[in-house]
């Protein structure tokens, strides 16, 4: 076994260790943030849960509206294109 064979393995091990540490740090950070948010919220727990349920139920409707807005041309864009089309014909 040469030195060249050892270098990639040690690099891979080091990267694996760093990725694991980042994942653990992110998980801990998210958990601490969520707990702090709930504990420091100005509303009661029941009110927060009701708001969350309401927002989650409205999410599909909002997603459909946003999708429709982004995929359909605006009326002003259609009006601007009409003169160009009539000139070409």
C-alpha cells in the first residue's frame, strides 16, 4: 500500500466526518429554534396550533393560485403582442 492509496481514503473519512457534524449541528439548531419559537411565542399553544392548521389547510389553494399566476400570461402582455402579430400577417 502506497501513500497515494492512503490519501484518498483519509480525505473521504474526513469529509464524511465533517458532513456528519454539519448534519448534527443543523438538526440541533433546528430543534433549538423550534423550541425557542414555541416558548417565546406571544400566543398560547392552542392558538398557535389552530393557526398552523389553518395555514396548512390554505396552502394547496395558495399554491394553485401562485402556479396559475406564474404560468398564465398577463393581459398586458397579450395586448402588447397583438400588434406584432397583426403586422406579420
